[in-house]
C-alpha cells in the first residue's frame, strides 16, 4: 500500500446468503485496506464473492460479522439515518448501466438526484452542476434531456459514473464497470476513471474478472477464491511473480506479447471445477484443484499473513507453502 492515509479498513468481514438449498458462504472472514487515492483491484472467478464483497463494503448488504471502518468511522452497524452523511463519500458504479439507471427519468433528473437527496444547492445551481458533470465524463450539455435508452452502452456507463462522482466521493466501488462494453469503449472508460481519480484524488475498489483491465488501473491487487482473499500484493510484484497457486493459475492464462528472445510464461493448469460455496472444502479451499497441494492442506486452513515487504508495500498470502509473519 502506498504511503497515503488509510481510507477503508475491512477486517474479518463475513456475508452469507441463506436459501432453502443451504447457506452460501459468499464472503468469509475477509480483510484488507485501501489508502487515499489508491486503486485496489479485486479479481477472481465468477461466483467467488467479489460483487457481494463490494456491495457489503458500501452497506448495500448487511454484514454478518466483521468490521468496516471508512475514513476513521466504524460504519459496520450504522443505522440508515447515521449512514446517510457517509453515503455521499461512498459510491458504486455497477456492471450494467441500463439496469442501474431509471429508464423513466431523463439524465438531468438522474444526475440531480444526489444533490436533492443530500440537499446540495438550489434548482438553478443543480442544473449547472449537472452540465459540469456531463462535461467531466465526456458528454454534452444537450444529453441532459435524453433518457437512458437513447444512449449507447458506453455513454450510459458515463452517465452512471457521473452520478457516482456527483458529490465528490472519497471511495468508489466499481463492480465490473466495463465488462459489458466493447474493447475500444472499455479503454475509453478506463481512461476516464483514471483521469477522474487524478483530478479528485478518490480511491477505487475495482472489481473485475479481466486481469488486463486490472493491470491498467490497480496499484495493488487482491485475488479472491471461494469467498476468501488468498493473496494481496502490489500490482508489479503480483504480475511478475504470483505466489499463491491459484494466483499462478490466473496470471499464467494472460496472453503476453514477448520478444523472440524472451522466455514464454508457462501455463499452470487448473484441476477440476470450483467447489460449491454452500459446502466448501475443509482446510484450504483451493486444495482439491491445487497442483501443489500437501496432506495438511486437506485439514488445516492456511493463515493469511505477510510473507514479504517491499517499497511498494507488504505482500500477504494464505498458503502452506509460505511462512507468514
């Protein structure tokens, strides 16, 4: 983590979904920090709990256990009224902008809503703020009168981003915000997010299954598997040498253009299918699929802790192959 002040600190966070078929252990004792102005990338297979974790951080889901400390305030169990002033500093951009934007409201109404909810400015001032927001995300003032269905996917996501940054938040959770877009449009949205962060100094928790996207945005990367974080490291270190066997599988699958003289990255095979989050394996949850599994992995869950330090920050891993501090 960089030298900035810690903005978000999550410790022992648990969120389980209960259903007639059993209890889905979506997030199980997760902990990490995010510094002011930092981007933490969160990666993992579909169904590993990334989106649930993002929604729980901003209290769209109620946590079952653990703590969420945001900007020095424990928001884990704040009631709706006490949480309201925190909301303006803690926002989210969702994967599907068409689903997250009210189709019956014009963009001007959508972007005015945060100012109305938090009693910011009068109607004239809000109109000026809406026009300024549209300009910041690369849209024109005349777009304010249009409805979401009149925009392309990339333009709708720009509207969703404008709504998220309307109140100058300190942290934005981005849940797969470019996965539904064409590659060329993805690059535009990524560049927009980077520019907005440089302008406002906000932090991101950026959730994605696309490691190439994460590689363009993240300062540090957290790797999630079956409800648990198994490795957190600075981007450059994780890209160069992932330590956890699951991280090695993920990163070995990235196509990397190499010069003829460079050695090719070996592909690490994945064994089997992901276990059910309703009935996760004992011990290390990755051991049934791990090419480096040892007998103790079947019964003893590894401790998540620091295995190395560098100028870019500590590296944390949960694996019996490494001694944690």
